[in-house]
C-alpha cells in the first residue's frame, strides 16, 4: 500500500497518476476529497483530513509500506518552522510504530549553505526529522520550480512582464514539477534503496530570468520582459497577498540565499533525472495557461 499526500496538488496528482498506472494499491490523504477526479474513489482508499493532523495520520498509516510526503508550505502559516517542521511532527511521531518502510519527501536544494535560508532551512530540518525516525527516507531536493512562473500568468498575458527579486542575468537551476513527480514515483515504485538519501533535482540547464523571458517570448510569440523587483517590494507583495510576517521574512531569506549562490554551490550531489527544458515547459504548460 502506498500512501500519497496532497493528491489534489500539482506534484501529488502527478505522483498519483504514475502510481495508478503501475497498478499499485493506493491510499490518499485529502482535505477535500470532493475535489479529486470523478471515479477515483472507486480505485483508491481515501482518508479525509490534513496530513498534519495526528488523528488523520493514525487512520492513514495502518498497513502502508510507502509514503509520498509533501508539506504544502502554506504562506499563511505563522512561520517556515510551522509550515514544514510542525506540519510533519505527527507523521514523524507515528512512523516509528507503523508498517511504513520507505518515505519519499519533497524538499529543497540548499544543504551545506552556511546561512539561514528561510523555507529551505525549514525543509531541510523536516528532512532530518523524518530521517531520524529510522525509516528509509529519500528527500527530493528541488531547485526553484519552473511552474512558479504560472503565478504570474496574468501579468505575462496582460502586460508582457514578470517580476522576481533577482538580478536578470543570474543563472539559476529550475526544475519542472512534472519531473519532480516522475522521480518521486520511480522511488516509490522501486523501493530497492535503503537508508537516508538526498536526490537533487536541478532541471537540465541553468538559466537567467532574462534568458527565460526570451524563451517565453519565442514560445508565446509575443514580447515578455523580465523586471527585477527590489527585495523590500517583494516582501510587501507577499504580505499583501496574505503571507504571514514570518513566512514573508522566510521567503526573503530564501531568495537572498539563492541570489548569493545557494543553488549553484559547487558541492557533489546525487542528481535525479530532470529532462524537461524550460522551452518544453513553456510549450506544454505556460502556453495553454496563457491561452486559457
Ligand atoms: N516553489 C518552489 O520553487 C519550490 C522549491 C522547492 C520545493 N518546493 C516545495 O514544493 C511543494 C509544492 O507542491 P505543489 O506544487 O504540488 O503544491 P500545490 O500545487 O500548491 O498543492 C498544495 C497541496 O497541498 C494541500 N494542502 C494545502 N494546505 C494543506 C493543509 N493545511 N493540510 C493538508 N493539505 C494541504 C492542497 O490541498 P487542497 O486541495 O485541499 O487545498 C494541495 O493538494 C512544497 O512542498 C514546496 O515547499 C517548492
């Protein structure tokens, strides 16, 4: 039995598709089962509730061998620690006495960075907490997700611009959510690995936001420009869209670390297969979103 968290989310839904395609028994943890695809509940078990809730975890783990663990990292959580570490506490407390042997978790690139890095630091602490339970644990250390660009589909469509508090010429890794899900599913479906591991997911090429703007312009066949936003303005924007003060500060800390080289540090790391190029992502995901 494979337990999948966040089956209504972008990554979790794709993990679910891969696992169902392989014909495995699946149990979902979902806050809103009514938003799952029609007919799915005939093929899978569904435990209703949040995977942060000890009572829900208590219903979801019996008989399970493997778990796909994704902390949502909600911006309205009081802090990054609450969003990642406290969110995962009940799960970790239940793991030791459960039948679960393998966990694959979504985390972030940045182990070894010497300064605080907000959401990344909290994600890595969550990894350590899961690993400390003694379960076989593989964390997927994701670079920035290409799909973050979709949050700016409106300004890209209406004004031909997108913003980020990052110098336009700084090359950074970006990975597609589809690749993250494919790697997660392959680890869940072939649990021939043991111990604690981190697989870094970088995407196939480092790109600057100026280069990404040029690729978007070509694929969308309309000009798209990148605008660097001051970090203070970014923090105000996060607060204005409902992030807590703690989470807004953690976003700033994380993006500052990325600007200072956290994602491009020369550290030997196990790399996962992440073939989707930014151009391909724009063709498959951005273009339909802009047309919608
Ligand atoms: N953005 C980046 O660049 C980046 C980089 C590295 C790692 N990450 C990690 O990538 C992950 C993002 O995953 P995603 O893109 O699949 O997310 P997503 O599409 O935003 O989906 C979020 C999922 O979490 C569920 N959820 C939200 N709040 C919940 C709660 N309190 N209790 C239970 N479930 C809840 C949602 O369920 P409902 O349908 O009920 O709302 C939904 O299924 C996060 O772990 C993030 O830290 C992101």
